[in-house]
């Protein structure tokens, strides 16, 4: 099992390689509503499977599945979308 974590202000992500052909990606963001933007961009950029999305509560969570290369491509698009959001700083 491969686990890679990355922490940035406002979001946290993790790759979990569950087997040779399946990888899960978990992204946690604050505020929760931004997870919908991240999911949209990930799906547009790569043929990932949207396992679950929780756009409400204290933190939004996004669960993607697919091959590791597809997950990495989708995750890069999701993170780029989050980094491009402008506005005042949000303190969790």
C-alpha cells in the first residue's frame, strides 16, 4: 500500500494505492463548498471515478478512484482549481 500525503493551507490530500490497478485519492478542503469545484475539474481533466463528494459540513471531502496516473492527473487539476480561487483568506 502506497500512501502519500500533502498539507497546504485550507486543504489536505492523500493518495492510497489499494492494489496494482486501483488507487484512491482523498482531498479535504475548507470551506466545504470548494470541493465541488475540485471534483468538477478533476473529472474534466482525467477519466477518474467520483466515489463520493461531501460539499457540506466543516470540511468538504472528495474521494476519487482509478489508476494512479489518472488520479495524479485529476488531482493536479483539482489542486490547480483550488489554488486559482481568489478572495480573502479563510481560517478554519
